C-alpha cells in the first residue's frame, strides 16, 4: 500500500483509506507530529476496532505499520499535554464544539469567513490606534505577524472549500 501524506505541524503523517473510504492515520507518524515518545496502542487504550496493521512501502522496503482510525486519533490528541496537541484541542474545545452546540453543525468555510472578518477588523483598529512606546511597538509587531499567519490560514481554508466546485 502507498498512503497519502498529510502535513501536520510540519510533519508528514501517512494516511490510508479503509474499506469504507474512511481515513486511517499512521500511528508512528502521529506520535512524531505530536512529539510523543513510545506511542503504542496499549499506552493510549485505543479502540481495537480502529487499529489496523497494513503493509506499507517505506525507504526500507515494504513494512507492516500500525494505522488508526479518526476516533483513536482523537483519543491520542486529547490525552496529550504537548503544545502541538494543545493547539488542536483548543480549536476543538473553543470553536468546533461550541459552534455545534449552538447551531447543530460546523462549517469550516463559514467559520473561516467569520475569523477572517474578525482578524481584518482587529488589524484595522490596531493600526488606527498605533503605539509610540517601544514595548507597544514590539507587541504590535508580534501581533501583526501572528494575525498575518491567521489571515492566510483563513484564506486557504476558504479557498479549499471551493476547489472542485463547478459553476
């Protein structure tokens, strides 16, 4: 099997599809992306129904690797206290779940539009205010850099939702 590569935190995570076309994530790659040493099925008490051993082509030839389903991926991420996992947890807990509770669904495109509008307004207000003391200028520079990255992510998320759509 030759899985696709999904980029997470600048780490490649091999992703294969099961017989129902649901994604399976390479357990070793997930551990590396989240900076977790010795990631094993038993350590995280993963649901055995979502654990699959698949022959995968690697640099060392075809090897048997462990892949996990989405449910088990969330188990690992939500049990981790690593900063890499905390960023994902914060997004799910602060954005995805409250939105589902309030509206009954979660639309990445609508959320990206709302976030993009909020960030652009924040940039405009912050630019209009300005700051003349050194500490404020440094803080503003860091804030501007972080907002630029967030704005670019929102634009990318919005663009991804339109790929493959025919007029």
